[in-house]
C-alpha cells in the first residue's frame, strides 16, 4: 500500500489496483520500477519510453487500442491524420508540443495548438449575409418584439427572400436561393391563408411563395412518445428530424415562447436555445429564432434586457435584433441591432425605419431610411435635455431663415423627422 494519498483509492472504478497499474502505469512512481500489471514483453510501450520515441505512432496505437481516436466506421475526415498522439503521456516535451493533439472517444474535449484551428484562407472574411448586418450565414440569430408588432410578418418576408434569392433592399443577401424551413408555431393554416391572400371574391389570389419556402406547424398529440423523457427532448428531436428530411440549411422558428410554454418542466427556453446552438453547429445551419419581450416602457430605447429571459437566451445567440413600434404612425416600425458577434467593422447607431404594407395578397415591410431611435420613441427626460432644447432653438432659427427641413437636418447633422419634431415643440 502506498503511503501517499492517491485519488484512485477513492474512485469506485479503480477497486483493483493491479488493473489501474496496468491501464495507467505512469500514475505509479515506485522506486523499484516494478508494476503489479503484466510484463511489457509483448511490446507495450510505457509512458517514459514514449517520451523518447515520439514518432512511433503506429506501434503505440497497436499496443494501446483503447487510446485510438478514430473508429472504423467514422465518416468524418480526420483533420489530425498523420500527427502524433500522446494520450498516455503525463506531459509533453517541447519538441513535440507543436504537433500535439488530444481527442478521445471518452472525452468531450479536443485540444491542439491554436494555430491548427485556422480554417482555409478566404478572400472575404465576412460571413455571407442573409439579412443585411443583422443575420449572417451560420449564425444563430434572435428577432424579438412586443406582441403584435409584426415580427412574424418580417420573418416570413426574410424566409421568402432567402428562398427566392431576392434581397429585401437595402438589407444585403449574399447567398443564392436556398431551402428554408419555417416552423410556424403561432398562425393556423386559416390565419396564414388570410394574411397572404386577397379579399376580392371576383379575383381571388394567393401569394406565389417560392418552392424553397417550407412551412411547418405542430400537430396535436395525446401523450409523449415513450422514446423521450421530456417534451423539450421531443420538440428538439422533431426539429432535427424535419431538418434532416428537408435538407434545409436555413431554419426559422416562430417562436421560442411557444416552445417554452409547451414544455412541462419549468423554463425550457435556455435548454431549447442550447439544443438549437448544438444543432446549428452539427448540421451547419443558419437559425433565426423569434421571441417576445415582456411589458416595457415604450419610451425607452431597446436593450438586450428587453428580451424575455435575456441573460439565459442571448448568450447562445450570435446576433440579436429588435423590432419596435414607432410614434410616427400605426404602420411604422423600426429595426435595431443589439448584438452582432461576428461583425468587426464600423457600426451604425441609427435604426432602420420600416412601414408595413399590404399589396394585393402580400403583407410585408418596406424600408424608408435610417434615423435615430429617439425619433420613434419620443423625447425622454435625461441629462441631455439642455442639448435638445438648444437643438430646438437652432432648428427654429434656421426654419425662420427659410431653410427646408431636409436642409436643416443636413446642416445640423440630424434626420428630417427630428427636425419636424423640433419644429412642433417650438410651435408649442
């Protein structure tokens, strides 16, 4: 029995010390060099020997089959093929560290020097855009808004844009037409039909959605299938199965609130977001999730804190953008980007102004320009109030000189709607 403490003594998996010595000889540092395990006459290479024979990979893997990281039926290409494997070494010498790899079937982690993680060089480092700077290929994005603000209208428009390969100007689209699967968890078939058809009985029309646009909605079921331990697991598996069947690289889920409420075990949203993030990585998908915001004061700017369950959900997302109502009209909305993990260029603090329009059998949003968020939410009491009062005075003076609102805005560096609001305040 060893005098010093050994953690193996407290591990139920290592009741037989002889077996432990055989499997992990380098953990035992006996003075006499003897081991309770079998002799090494059969050709086994111990850890110290391996330190001095770093190139004999085939011999060590044949002698220690349990350390092999590839299976015979693996279809995934091995990016570390032909490199040394030192799973049994207690430490790595400096001369082999640059070639080090670590990957085991019984470990969730892989490891290698950072320079090996670089992908092939690309002409353009920016990811292809799916919806301007708000959502890019390969990202997990979140679009959220108040109930009834029109996020489903915008999401359907984005899906049709990607499916047809026609961008929503001025939001860039850098990919060709692709298959999109839209999990519509809110609208019934009848509601969807009314939204995208006209009301003229003499000239009925349905919007010609592109064939790449696949719409899915949940079915009713009496009880959870026996193969699943929870409803969250059932929902996640159902999403994966349909994605595999359709081979759609683009997935839109409208919305996560339904997924959360349908699950029976507490707040399932973080678990579902984690599952979606895993699905995105495993299948190379681009995922957009729609979400609600809890009740909020409409005169305050949007922040990540306005996303329902923000701290638990936003961490899984690569991009987050919000759709807000506007004081400029009942059909006016604005789009604000709150998070963009993969953007390293210059950011624009202005928001996109959108107007909801129904054209025959199409319900969508049209871009009307970029402006300050304050133009949509109204004036707020803040330490900047003296600056605003000074701006109102300047606008009134320039207007008295006969300048138009556009000319005043260009001179003062503000938008035309801001100038218009200043004039209304000045007129009192």
